């Protein structure tokens, strides 16, 4: 069983080794929009208390797993965070909107989508391992739909995807940041599947703690929340 570590408020100067974080995936998509609106401001706003400058690079999952053009991480990267979108993927795939003929068919469709998702997770982990950098992987936070039935259905579907993340992380001995336990308050959300500034800050602080610990102690299967 993976040990669990609860997050604490970061302390300045704790992790000066974290200089250039590469975020692989598209779960924290608001980061890319913020970067475009206000370049260079994300680091200081998302991680309160940090005084040292650090750099953030975003690499979409599709660019990393594309077989025709292998994606290389920046040469000066010091750490990797794998964080993959699932809520919007489930919504856009209409997995929860169709009318399957049976429960078996519905579960089979979910399982097939999870298989495709797990393949992407495996490739992203492989890319981070090739770079030999300290790496953590994030689960996907639960959505925040106002309709109880939709919330239950989406959460149940997402559990299948998160199980695949846990499976591949345990196999690779990667620390996990469990965002399901981090972003739980109404103010953490700017929409049903989108984190607010407050939610992003909570997620970033927990990720930062995990990166610091894996830098200090080396890789291992541990859950941060």
C-alpha cells in the first residue's frame, strides 16, 4: 500500500533545486491560457511564498506521444509533472450521454476509453523516464456539476480513469499527487471541470511539495494529498 503524505504550506528556500518544471499533459489547461495572457507571471501567482525564479514549460500530451515526431524535453528541465485531462475528455466523448443497450455495453465503452487513456499515460511516463528527471504524476480531480445525477455519473467514470493512473504509477514507482483529495471545495472550481485560481494554487503547492520530496529522497511510490 502506498504511504500517504498530506500537503503543507510550502516554505521559502525549501526547494531551490526546482528551477524548470515541465508539465506534460493538459489537465491544468488554465495555466496555458494564463501564460498567454500574462507571460512570466504564473509561477509567482500559483506558488505563494516562493522567492526564487523558476520556469514552467507546458507540453500537450498529444505532442509527447506523437510517433512521427518524438518530443524532447527542454535541455535545462529539472523536474517533470504528468497531469492529464479526463473530465473534459469524458464530456466531449459523450460516454455519459449515449443510450447503451445494456449495462455491459456501457461498461465496455468505458473500459475501451480507459484502455486508450492508459496507453497515453504509459507513453507519457516513458517520456519522463527517458529524461531521467524527478517526476510526479497527478490524478484527475473530481468534477463539480450542480446536478447530483450528472456528478455521480461523471465521478464514477472518472474513477476508472484514475485507477489506470494509479496502476501505471505504481508500476513505474512514481509518486502520485491525488488532486481528488486536494481540490474539494466549491471555491476551487471556476466551472464544472475547470479549476479556479484558488484551486490551481492548491494543486500547485501540493505538486511542489511532492517534487521537493522526490528530489530530496529519490523516486518511490507515495501519495501526496
